[in-house]
C-alpha cells in the first residue's frame, strides 16, 4: 500500500524462512562485519567490535527487500530526470512498514552490513533485482527514546533545528 513513483511498485519482498538460508545470511554478515571492523583502528575499533549490529540469530522474521528498477510498470512516469526514484519508492515502503511495525509494538532492524550481490545469490533472486534492505523483525527486549548507537557512545543525534534550512 506504500506510495511509489508512477505506481511502479518496484519492491520485491523475500520472506527468508529456511534455517539454512538464514544461516548463510548470518555467515555473510559476519564476513562483511569483519571487513568493516578492519576499517577502524584503536579505541574506535574496540567500540565497533562491541556493537550489536544485527539480530539475525534470534529475530523471528527475516525480510530481504529488493528493487526491480527495470520494471516497465508505471511506464517510466516520474523517473526521467530522477531515475533513482525506484529505489526511493522501495525505501518509502520500508519506512511505511517500519512505522506500522512500531505501532504494533514490533521492532525492526535494518541490516546493511552485507554484500548485496552475495545476498542476491544466496536467495537466488532474478538478476534484475538489487538488495535495498535486509530486515529483522521481532519484539524488542527493551524500549528507549535514545538510539542504541548514542547509548553505546558511537554517535549523537543532531537537534532537528540544525538540519532545517530556509531559503
Ligand atoms: C538505511 C539504514 C541502514 C541501517 N543499517 C544498520 C546495520 O547494518 N546495522 C545496525 O545495527 N543498524 C542499522 N541501522 C539502524 C537500525 O536498524 C535502527 O536504528 C534500529 O533498529 C532502531 O534502533 P535505535 O533507535 O536504537 O537506533 C540502519 C538504519 C537505516 C535507516
């Protein structure tokens, strides 16, 4: 039901239910996360290594979300000057799902520490599909108004007023 450019509905949702497939995704996450860790040094590397960056091992629901940007649906409406609108439409659908999930008390985590081509191969999807998000859904162990990365000392939220500009 999410909005999309030209009503192209370019999102493709794959419910990952097989235990073996989930385990392959977990292995790919661990590989990509080791590579990411190698890009940091000193105290930042120590902090990075302590962060919980995915809930793949215990989330009850896994959804891989792809974009089929070559879809003919919508006949290109709204994508001539900004072809990236297909990807943005998929992100809009994910955000809509995220808000709906939270309204029902369900938590969602977006895992991006994955190689999109490897995930596409693990899930054996069409060549024209590209991974936008790998989502973990479940009931949160705790609720907080402060983002986890802020609580962990990685980054702080910027006040909204500092990101609003007027011309
Ligand atoms: C585009 C995008 C990519 C993200 N990728 C990751 C990720 O790879 N690992 C992670 O732990 N969180 C990632 N996040 C953040 C979490 O999914 C999200 O912040 C968390 O579920 C909400 O908890 P918080 O309020 O504590 O931040 C990502 C968020 C977005 C919007």
